[in-house]
């Protein structure tokens, strides 16, 4: 749970999706270095709800390898689409874009409506969620 809360500070929200999530873990020296949770949506679509790496092990490519594994797993299994929601700026947005996710929607004021405390990154409060996706059918 501690790792999942790094990426989503609402324990209530994390617990709500964990019961239906498929979880992936990156192991290093016998312990969990990173974790990812993906939930099924409709008709072959899935949503990446959370990905986090132990702070002591960040900047070593663990998150990159974990996300690449998740993307490839759903591609091999015949998924139609993999979605993710993230802040409209900052490191996570660039991280997802480097892996081929493309923006398709803005959920205005999402973070204001859904979190009791402000989420601040680089001194700026997150307000809007940017929705991104990999559409496997359009690859090629």
C-alpha cells in the first residue's frame, strides 16, 4: 500500500480499485521495487490506475521496464486500448508520452473535485487530469 500511495495519495481511492485490479510488481533483490495496478474497462480496454517505484530505487529504469512490460502484456493478450489519467503537467505526463500514450481528453478540475488536499508538483497545484491512451488497433 505504501508504494501505491506514492502515486495516488488517497487510500480510499486505491482500496476502491484494488479489488478488481491486476497487479504487476518489479522485484529487485527479493523485494518489491515497483508496482502497477490495472483495471479492466469495457470491450478490451484497460486503465492503468497506479504505477510507483520505491523512492530509494527511482531513476534506475525500474518504472520504465515495469510500464513497458505492462504495455507489452496487454498488447500480446489482444487488448484494444490501455488508458491512464495523469496531471496535465510534470514528470508523469512525459513518462507516459515517452511510452506511446497520446492525449484524448481533459477532465477539468478533476483533482479539485476528487481529493481533499491539494496535490502540488513543482510548486504548482494540479487541477486538471489529462487522459491518455495507447490504441493497440492503430499501431503499426
